[in-house]
C-alpha cells in the first residue's frame, strides 16, 4: 500500500510473459490502448498470444446504409493489428464476422477471406472462425493444411440457411489436430476419409447443425464424437474402437444409426428415432452409461454387462415398452431405469394407443417382474401429470413395482421435486 501511495507501478514490473498473458483476456482494441500507459507498455500488446476479433463487439451498430463502411473499418483494424504485431506464432486466433445483408455479402466474403488468411500466416494452435460459407470455402485448403493447428472451430453462416456445397478441400494435412468442431457445414464420405487418414491424433469431433451425406465414420484415434441436430441423409455406421464419449441428439431424424466396434465406450447420450446396436458393443468392459435412448432396435446384441443406469425418452408407448424390455433382458446389473414421457400430442386416442402397445407392455411387465431392487424413475412435465395416458402408466407401473422390491418415483420437471407416485396420485 505504501509503495502504491508513493506512485510506484508494480504491474509494469511483471515479466513480459505474464503481462502478455493478462492482455490476452482483453479484446485487441483494449489491449492496444494500454500502449498509452507508459513506455513500458508501448509495444507489449504486439506480443499478445491470443487475438479475438468479434465484429459485433469491436464495431458499434449503425443503420443499415452504414454497414458497408463498418465492415471496411473492421477489416482495416484487423489488418492493422496483424501487420503491426510481432511475427510470433499465435496461441489462439478467433475471427467472428457475421453479415446478414444479402447485398453486402460478396464484399464481406472478400474481406473475411483476407483476415482469415492473415491469421493462418501466424501459425496459430487454436483457430476459430465464424463467417460466411463462401469465405470459409475460399480458404478451406489453407485451413486444412496449416500444420500448427491443434484445435479448429468453423461456424459457417449463410444468408439463406441452405447447404449449397460440400466442405471438400483439395487436401487435408493436420498432423497435430486433436479437436475439430463444425457448425452448419455439409460434408460427405470423401471429407471424412481424408480427415481420418490425414489427422493421426484427432481425438474429438463435434458436428452441430450439419448436413451429413456420410455412410461411415471410422477412426482408430477418435475418443469423443458429438452429433447435434444434424441432417443425416443416409444410414450412418459409426465404428471407433477407442471412442469413450458418444453424444447423439438427432431429434426426430428417421435415418438409421448403427454403432459398431466400440470396445472403449464409457459414456453415451443418444436420442434419435432409430438406433441399431451392433453386437461388438459387448466388449465395453470399462462401463457403459447410456443416458438417453429413443426408439431402440437391435438384432443379435449381447449383454450390456456393465450398464447400470439408463434413461429412455419416448412419447410412443409401444417403443417405450420395447426399449425397457430389451435393456432389462440385456443388462443384468442395471440398477436405475429412468423413463421420460414428454408432453406431445398423438393422433391416436388413449385407449387406441394402449391397445396398440398391449403386446409390448405384456413383455415389458414380464421383464420387470424378473427384476428386484430396481429403481424406476418416471420423468415428465407438470402438464402431463393430468393426462389419462400418464395416469394409466403410473397405475400399471405401480402394480408391477408392488409385486417386486422396485422403488417407483416420479420426477415432475417443472417443480424440481421427487414424489413417490402412489402418494402423489
């Protein structure tokens, strides 16, 4: 405190590496402004290892007729920073440039491409870009042949939200790439073949809102695979012997997904219309924890000997009962079974739906009667608790639980509380 009162500057006395690390948490404009503090700070910003350029953050919003001028200012600023920066390798380069005005897209594409190429020249390890499809496609070959990259995130924006062209660089050579994240891209088998053959240490692949014209995903190194809200155009086979984490959330997609050769799978969250589980999944001896499965169908599938907790989400009673039966028969050590019944309208009446699902329910009841010390958790929305379909499901499950040492609980999501069903209804 005495030193500070005397006017000394302890921060300026810190090592350069620590100062540049502190400045990396600021946006480039704020980092550059520190050059006014003292001579000590005059060139410190030029060695910052992280550059994050966000158009919305760095350029104030004006009326539409001024947007073209703003883009020019933004790119001029980016170029100035890159050209006056010391020629040191970057740790992180982020470039976020969204333009939704159709009349300005061509100009914005050219500006974006220039900035992306400048960033690649500094050999970053972490590379993240949010720009138009045309801009990213225009420098895709440079992106996928930048040998310094460890992590790549491409968020592709389109004015009309249409997947026009495949992301298909002429060559891929990323010897150090471990993480690849694609958002709103269209890819095919050729892209994946090149990717897995040219990225020998790729461990994490995340695809969100992508269009997948892909029949096979196979990798010996992949440890984490995430597919979120992707449009899968044909049957997809996923085969990765070292895959540990699998997350598939495809909503109501009707495309079949087949899981094969997953000896290391530990954690899986799966939600899709059709899932075919290959018998090679039995070798998952590290512990399989499937959190969400919707509409499960399988043939010649061996036991899930390690599976202990399972959550099934389904609004179709027949598929729900079939899924319960399948996993109870194949999972001798399962201790907790959670059934999620979402709020969803059906064309069939309640009686018709139960009549349609009767044979499946009989098999499900037999499977439940053969189990003891099982915890059944029924998850629903608050609105569903008054539906005749849900009340009937509660009564049926309660009768089964009463015959065995099965604990039956309901979780009403809107209240964040657990209830014993018999006491609640």
